[in-house]
C-alpha cells in the first residue's frame, strides 16, 4: 500500500492556516469525503485534487513530490529495474 505523507500535508496546512473545511471547499468535495480520503492514507486523492491543493495551501513543487510522489516513484523504479 502506498501512503501519502499526511503528517507533512497537515503540517503545511497548519503553517498556512488552512482548515480541512476550507481545503474541502477548495477541492469541491464534502468535508466528510476529505476526512475519509485522509483516513485511508491519502491514496485516493486524484491528480486534479493534488493540483488544487498545491495552489490552495500553497505547496511548492518539492512539497508535492515529498508528500504525494516519493514512494510511488520509488516503487515504479523498482518495478522497471526488475524487468
């Protein structure tokens, strides 16, 4: 299972004074949906939602990589190397 670095995401939300309510509204989803996605480890966030978070929170390109992509990229590289 691939987990999103939710601690980092929550930390940046706090640093930028972004609440879950405000983030959910910016994503166009219910707060309960955002909460559920976070409870599931963040693996259900869509690319569109990630881009919206990047703009709204705001997140740097490196933040996005650190939060959402690091493990995915590592796993993809492992799979490619094993071919």
